[in-house]
C-alpha cells in the first residue's frame, strides 16, 4: 500500500480520491491543513504528498520531505508555480495533472463574463426581493465585439471557440502559438488596444507576473472587461482597483487573486476581512469574484483523482519514471532523460 499525505483536503476531494485510491492500492491520509514548513512533519512515514495550488512546496519544505524519505510531490492541479521544481530536482519527483477538464475552466470564464456583462448577479438579488426594476442592468451584445485571449493553450483555445460561438472576433497573444490554429495572433500592445474583453489563460511565471499592471491598463480600451481564471499574480490588483475607480476598466471577473492563499476555499463569513484590497474589489458593483472554483466540475474532480493516482503508481511501480513528471530540464530535450524513458535522477 502506498501511503500519501493529502494536504488541504476538502469534502469534495474525498469521494473521487477514496474511489480511485482504494481501487488501486493508494491510501490517502486526508489533512485539512496546507503544506508548509510548519506542517511538513505530518508527512513523515508517507511515501508521497498530494498537494494543491495554495500549498507551499519551497526549497525548505522539499529538504524536509527528502529527509523524511518522501519520494514524490503529486500535484492535483495543472499549475505548479507554488513548487520549486528546481529545488526538487534530484530529491523528490514532482508530477502534475496537465489537463483534467479545460472545458470546466473555459466555461467558468464565460459564465463570469456573461454574469458580469448582463448583470445577472444584480438581477438575481433583485428578483429575490421582488424588485423587478431594470434600472442599471443594461449590458452589451457580445456579438461583433473583440475578445483578446492571452495564452492559447488548452483552456485558451476552448475559450476562443466559445467566444466564436457568440459571434465575437478573437485575437490572441502567445509567445509560443500553436501552429495552424487559425487564431489571429497579435502583439500584447495590439491586443490591449483592440480588445473589448481580455481573458487570461497563460501560466504565472517570472515573465507574466503583473502582466496586467498600471501601464497595460492605460493602454487598454476604456470600458474593457478583464477576466482572470488563470492565476492571481498575473494581475496587479492595486492597479486593477485604480483602473476601476478611474472608469478605465468596465468590469473585472476574478476567479483567482494574488493573495488568495489564506482566504480562498474557506468560509470566512464570520471573520473580519483583513485584506482591504480584496474587500474594496468585492465591494465594486462591476467586480465578480469566485473563489478559485473554475475547475470545480464532477468531470474535472474525477479526472484529477484518476490521473493523480496513476501518476503516483507510475512513480512507484515504474522504477521512478513518473507519468506527467515536471522536470525543469525539460526545456532542453537533448538533456532530458525522461524523453528517453529513463529516470530523471
Ligand atoms: P497550457 O499549458 O495548455 O497553456 C498555456 C499557454 O500559455 C501556452 O500556450 C503557452 O505558450 C502560453 N504562454 C506561456 N507564457 C506566456 C506569456 N508570457 N504570455 C502569453 N501566453 C503565454 O495551460 P492550460 O491548461 O490552458 O492552463 C492555463 C492556466 O490556467 C494554467 O497555467 C493555470 O494557471 C490556470 N488554471 C486555472 C484553474 C482554475 O481553477 N482557476 C484550473 C486549471 C488551470
């Protein structure tokens, strides 16, 4: 039996992980706490840890895991900006779930966009109070508008298809665009200048942190709607708030927030909110915030559990050659042992 410490466990995680783990000999120890330096000791005696987007897997945590004999960090997410992959090299394997339901995220991005532009969130609250007034609920047609998509990977391309279904013109920016995709790729500057709607679907890296900041916002069309279902750090939230106050930004739809780690995924309704910036954003009539829920569909949860369990088994049953391993050397295919089906280290 492979023992796995499962950090940041939520009620919705358990059924699918218990099902696939139970069927295939992987025993999960579900822990409500997040992984960090203070909680890493809970992994002692386990073969692997299973982590999510707000667990901290930095060099110090990795060294402790290595010391406990933990062999694998199995991410149950696609994004891995919270893991120091370079520090893990030679010590613990790191796997992720590259795709579980890109439809879930792309559809949520459109759900936020429609809700915001057609004021559904306002209308829902009004009619519950038998207020049937339409004042202040005017939206705009998507048909004929220009959507600017940043990142044309799995999720970005599905979002593009959805936008085209609404009759929107789509332009995109991606430094590594897919060949023959038929997508009109433009520079970031042109995308900012032409888009009525901008949706972010690129990873968070050193290059993309605060991609949307004061300067970028000043180059956008007045009234632009910004959608972020990717990672909070892509947007400088202070600049976003200023852009909203200046009426430069027409609306913002946020499923992620840079400082979400200690806030999102938890019921904070009985607490005083310490994060003034998030409070101010949430108080705006043209901002919609969801709590990193874009991935949360039955299909995605099932795929996440199935792939994570397969990743774990592959590492322990396949002489350390893990499925979906993240290796910082993979930038250099010539050097990459995994390409030759050998152990990474
Ligand atoms: P992907 O790896 O298929 O696509 C990412 C695309 O971004 C690639 O085409 C890549 O070339 C492009 N890219 C890289 N650097 C860029 C840059 N500087 N500017 C513009 N584009 C750049 O990833 P996928 O599956 O489409 O996911 C995208 C992001 O969505 C993930 O990185 C993750 O952060 C986020 N995500 C959010 C979820 C949620 O629940 N809110 C769930 C799953 C993913």
